C-alpha cells in the first residue's frame, strides 16, 4: 500500500491581535497541507486542537483510488476526490493546543478576528472555503460576517447561532473533562460524548488495523494527547464562555443569506453536545440546504469522514446547485 507523506507543507506560529490586544499578541499554531488550487480553512470546536481535523485533511489531500494512511487515524480508505484539488489549513484556537492561552474571557467574534489575521499572514485574502464544527461553526459565522468577500463557501457542522441553553450532558462534560487525570477514563468520556455508543461498538473499516470504531477513536485520541499539551483550566473556561455566550441574531444571519454565499448545514440526530434544533434554525434563517445524518453524533467529520468530505467538495465545486444526497 502506498503511503504518501502526510507531513504539512508549512506549519508554525503566527502572531495575531497585534493591534487589538492591550497585553501582548497571541501566537496561533497552524498547519498547511497540500498544494491544490482550492483553499479550505478548517475551524475546530471547543477544547479541541486543530489536529482533530486530520481525517478530513487526509481524505482531501490525496487522489481517487489511492489508499492513504491517515496521520491520526491509521486506516486505509478510498478517497472520493478526482485529484488533489485542496490546500487545507487548520489551526489551534486561542486557549488550546500549541497556541497561546491568554487569561480572560474570549468571544467567538474575537476568535474570528484571530482567524482573519492568520489568513492575512498566509496570504489567503480571497476565494477561501471554510468549514467549522461546533464552536468552530460559531466562529465561522462571525468570520463571514466580518469579511464576506473573502469566502466562497461555508459549511456549518453540529453548531448553532447561540442563545440556546446547553444540554445537561454538555454541562456535565465541560465540568468533568478538564478534571479527569486518568487518560483511560478521559478518553472514554470524550468518546461517548462525541460519538454514539452503537457506532463506537461497530466494526472499524475493513482495511483498518482496529477491531472496532472505539479502538480507532481511542488510538487517535491517545496520539493526539501525546502530541498536544493539556488544555489549561483558564483556556477551557475562556473557550466555554465564548461558546455559551455566542449569539448571531436573525438580522445578522439574514446578511449571510442575502450575500448569496453558498452555505451547507450538517447535523446528526443524536448529537449529545449541541442540540440539532440549532442546525434547523440556521437552515431556516440562512435559507440553505441541510444534511441530517440519522443516528450520528457530534463529531461528523470523524464519524462520517468520506460523506462529509464529499459534501464539502460538492459545495465548494457546485455551490448552491449541489445535491447533497446521503
């Protein structure tokens, strides 16, 4: 089996907030992979580093009928893409991973400004496709509102416009995950919150070295924990504050709708972290298409990687004319 080198073509830190932060700039860690003409920005959610996008990066980085080994997943899949059309960028939001974690409260609008400055430094000032998951979707809404002409499509995954009371399981997860020191117990909590238990117990892909999806997810988390610093408590609290107090009004959503930007909303029916009703609200207000994954959970980019990437590509390629059939 051919194993293409998954090493990013560019990575490091970029300082943002030079004119916005009265204390000192914030250094954001990023990785850029591929050299295709389509620019795709991937915005991760609450308490997770950008490396959680690695399955998507792997699926988009290599050509059709070529079997690839994901850096973090380590299983072979057949990629749908006609050719390597994408250059992807993911990054660690302020407060997590290899990025700085300044003290104080954060907001999704503030993190959107961080992201715009990161894109400026990379020279991505137009024709950018963006996909955000969970809090990353909230940040993505603020991104396109702040600079709509920069972006060519928007994928909103397992997210909402705000002002939606968190589910009890979400509150329980946020209060427990940062305090659990035992890695086995921590991975069990994360896995069973982000993924449906029935899916975790199913057999992993036939070309995988794992027996079940749970083993595959735990392996991914184990290596991610090994390569990423533990999120500091103040970073956890600051990001949680940003997500809980995020709000994009109907009037502001109408600005996105009226801009004509192609938008796709995706959600699972058994999301334990963000209520699927938030996705239905976004679809209604944005007047866009929506894909509902029956029986799927919160982490669709990992649970439904191939289909998820197919829809990201279809929106980037065909815009509002995409079919998005499951």
